[in-house]
C-alpha cells in the first residue's frame, strides 16, 4: 500500500475518533472511561505480564469511589509501581564537600512503592456503559490468512472463551482470541494483537516509553488500515475514542506504515498462492 494511502487513512481515523468523542452518545461513555489513569509503559508492561487480558484497571478504593463498583471476593491484585516524591532538607556541605557552611538546601527525592490495581473484569457493581463493537461477519477468509501469517512469525494463536469485555490479548509470542467472536471480528482482533506483537514487545518500544494511549492507538490503527484494505468496516474509531487523550496518530506514521506494509505484503503473496492453487484445482 502506498504511503499516501496509509497517511490518508490515518488522517481520516483521527477525525473519526474526534467525532465519536464529541458525539452525545459517547459523552456518557467517555465520562466513565476518562476517569481511568493513563499508565506508563513500564506499568502497562507490568500489568500485561501479570494479567494480559486486563483492559481498564484502577486501585481497590478507586473502584469504589470513582466507579461505584467493587472488587469481587478472592480476586488477586496486579502489582504496579507508583512513584512518590518528597522533599528533603539536605546540608549544603553534604552536597559539596568543599564548602563547610551549615546552610541547607531542599532536594526532591523519588521512590517507588508497590501498589495493587484490579482489572474491570475483576469488579462488579454499577453497570459499565456499553459500546457496540460488534462487526458483521462479512469476511470468513481473512482470519485464515492472518493465522498463516502468525505461524510464519512463530507467534502462537489460541482460541478461548473469554468474558464479554475481553476480545483478546497478546503477551509476546502468544495471542489469545475470544472464541465467541465471529470470523470477521476474530480477524480484526488478531490483527490488533499482531500489531502489539510487532510494535510493543521489543527493546525499541521499551526505550520509547510509550503510554497505554499510544500503544492502543498504534495497534488499532494498524488493524484499521489492514481491515480497510480488505473492505471490512471497523469499529476502530469507537475503540480508540476510549483511549485517545491528546495523541496525534500521525506521530506514529512511520511505525504504523512499516508494520502494515510488511503484513500486507505477506498476506497478499499468500492470497495469490491460495488463489492459484484453487485455479489449478478447478482446471
Ligand atoms: Zn490492545
């Protein structure tokens, strides 16, 4: 796919997300979801390692105070690191061994404490505003092409019955998809998770220190571009309306374009192979 086409698609996705966010239907949803904290890359990774299917997390008391929900009995917390800064008076002479005056200076110190958070699926109480993310089952072939692709990348894909709030998740080398979703939905879920596998489980993304907002926007944008290529309508704008705060997708253009191009190249070559196989069988 040409760079120009990808850029156009990303621009239009950006606009569509803004439109969803400003719609009255979405305002209620946004009010609920905007109360979640946007975790750092390190904490997002800590959450992923302990509970890969987690989507929206908050602390035990926050669930009660902000969302009128409570953590279900027996649920295990997810440990993350919260920074605490405090100010301390330090003698200047300690900072600079040459001076012997007794003046003090205020310095800021930061330390990290383990705190526990819980995923939305571990809580119950006031209903969560629902977003219709269902896709019509218009394409039953793409999932097979994508499974083929995952295989070529040595990424394992499994299907499991997951709760309704979870579509799928990845954890570096392994992807789990909700078996209750239809084939078209499964393709779009797999595409999103494959993007995570390529973009967010390596040293580069670690050094970029991407927030959850950016991670989700990048992965879903890749899914959006690929789905568009196969003429599948997507709910990417609705999904990303939950995550977008201020990030402009175009800032990730190169990363998104590189991944979509290499995946599409692979899919198209394989599609050709399949077609020519069918042709020769038909003869
Ligand atoms: Zn994701």
